[in-house]
């Protein structure tokens, strides 16, 4: 069986050789990992589960994280293709707003609200491929209206672009949302915009992300009696926890998680399953973020045990269900002993939100590693189908 060559390990090997033939041992030393780890990753026998490790290797190779992660998924996927076609117009609209241009809205208030609601509802099901073409017009009209419409349009645009893999492009609309929110007298909307801002930050800059989260938490303290504000406070603690985990500050990550747990304990899960702006803050979501943080910290056994006690059912947004199954699947796949269970978890994740699943580079490489580990007769039909969703064809010839 031939090993697929389009995975993070192959890209690491490519850039390492471009750096004057840098040896695996040298790269390992610069990145703070073992030479055997680099060897396993480059050959496809091991995936990289921690963002901090990706950041360290990218820094050692003097490339961006995006250079190593690549762009997974089938480029001919109609949903992905349609979203990609909309990006230039989205970027043009963002640039126009940043330059201070304000057109008169083409839609009246009722038409604009209907469009905004359509984009909002598509986010519930992670339908970003369908919402992307709607964003240029939404942004330009929102700029004409200003105020809350611009906050909401900036938020929706940033979330959509980030989930489609355009993380660099997701930052400007988040900043637009924050700037517009600061002009409102509404702490909850400021918290939502600040949260999206932290989520859009490049993973190479955890220190900056942490400062933004700290500032946002301070901003929200004044309105903390409102349920929506408390939900945003808790959600910002969850985001800050992940940032601290990526930055190697496990004690700070634990402190933010504890603060979120305290807030969630008194609030409970949102009765409608969504919470303020679909962030779904409550005990269930805290557990889901705990799983993701433990993945980042390398606590795979703890993830498996916690996942068995966690039920994402009370939450409605598709991305919360997908987050659960992705964390569970990645933890199972890490050991290499339960690939059949990991495969089942990944298939649940794919069903929850198909497009964002195939656009997830960390999961793609976990699947590639599972393909590598399987002997020819052990590569199940389900694993072949899942690999094909990432544009990976399994060759039946023995290596």
C-alpha cells in the first residue's frame, strides 16, 4: 500500500530539505521534540495532535503554520468551490469598509434582517459554503446601516471565513465587529465580537490572543449581571484556556477552565440549546472545550474517559456536536490501538458538519496516519471512503 504524500509530514520534510538540507535531528532540537517523532511524522506513521507542536516546527522551519497544514479536502467539492469563488468579493467588501466607505444600503431594513437571519441560521448547521456568497452584500449593506447590523455582519463573516480555512482573512471582519460594538452600549455584543476576535487570531500569536482575551474579560465585568454577558464571560474564559494551552501555560489554562465552570454551574445549559449568538455556553460546552484543551495538552487518556461521560445532546449548533466527536476521535486515534473506534467517531463528526470536517487539517492527517497504520487487508471500506473525502486515494499496491 502506498502512503499518501499530501500530508503535514510530507510538507515538513519538503521545507526541511529546502533549509539547506536540515537534518531531522536539527529540526527536532529546534522544535523541542525528538528525532524519532519527526521521522514518524514525516513518514505518515504519526499525526500531530497539538497546535503548539505545529507552531514550534513551523517556527524552526521559518514558515507559517498554514504552509505546513496545507488546504485539505476535495477542491472540486461544490460547496468548497462555491465558497472559494465568493472570497474575492468578501475581501473587497471588507477593504471598502476598512477604508471608511459607506454606501447606501441596497436592501431595506426588513430585507436586510431577512438576509442576516438566513446567514445566522446557516451557521447553526455549519452551512458556510452556502452562506459565503451572501456575505459581500450583507457586509456592504451593514456598513450603510452601521451599529448592531455591522457588528453582526462582521461577526458572521469572521466565523464563516475562519471555518472555511481563511483564518488570515477572518481577522479584519472581527476587528470591524469589535469597533462597531464599542460604539454600542451593550456588553454582550461587545463580548461576542471580542470572542470572535480572539478566535480569529493566528495560532502563532498566543500571547497577543491572551492579551485580547484579558482585555475583553475586563470590558465585560461591568455588565456581568446579565445572563447574556455572563455567557460571553464564560465563553471568553474557554477561549483563553485554549490559548494558554497552546502557549504551554497549563496552570493558566486550568484557571480559565475553572472560572468558566463556576459561571456555567450557576447558569446551566441554555434552555433553547443555542445561548447568546449560538455560543451555547453552559456546563456541556465547558466539557467540550475541556476535551479540546486536553487534546492540546496531550492528555489523550483523560479525553477518552471524559468523552464517555459527556453528551453534547443539549446543544443545538452542529459545530458543538462535531467538536465532541473530533476530540474523541483524535484521542482514540492517537494510541493506534482503537482505530476502528476512532473511525466511527470521525464518521459521526463528518455527518454533523460535512464541509468543516473535510476542511480540518488536523483530522485529515489523523486519517492519513490511520491509513498508513492499516495493513492492506485491514483498510476497511469505511476508512477508504473517509480518506477519499479528504482527497486521499488509497493505493492497494504493497509498499
